[in-house]
C-alpha cells in the first residue's frame, strides 16, 4: 500500500490556492477530466451568457422567467442549457411555485479562476 499524500479538492494549500494553476504544473488525468467538464459547459455562447446573467444578478439569484426573454430561443432550449450548467456544477436551482430560480456556485467559479490564473512572475512578460 502506498503512502501517497492525497489532495482534497476545494481546500486551500499553504499559499491559499485550492488547486495548481495552468502554469504551476501539468494536469493529471483526473483533474483534466474535471476541468474539461466545466469548460465544455461554458463552450457554448448561450450557456456562457446564461452563466454571466445568473452570476452578475443583484441578490445572487434569478428567475428563469427573467432569463428566457433575453434569447431568441424556445423555453425548452433555455431549460436544456440550464440543465447542462447544473450538471457541470456551475449553477444550482430551486423551484418556487411555478418558477425556478437559479444561482451560480462560487466554489466552481473559483476553481476555474484559480486554474486560469497565472502568477505575476510567470504571466507578466509585457
């Protein structure tokens, strides 16, 4: 049996970073698969706009009835895109009566931001 140290996702290291960034070290297979799921969900312009609308909403949540009119798409298509964002773990929702309210999950957005962030020394060449 190996005495390999396990890194628990979502917990910070001694420098305050939860996970190695893009320039810190090559991705292992599991981490690449996890991040690919998030990036794949954001790879569609409609889903990217939906996430932006949800995350930037004052109060932190938005009703689906406020999202649908912003697109020239049917309600079932918008619901499909929202479902994919939920499955990727980027947003969550709650039904209240006949409407569904959505909010962004900050931990997932923080994981993406931490991965894409470059350090001052590594990223500043200009």
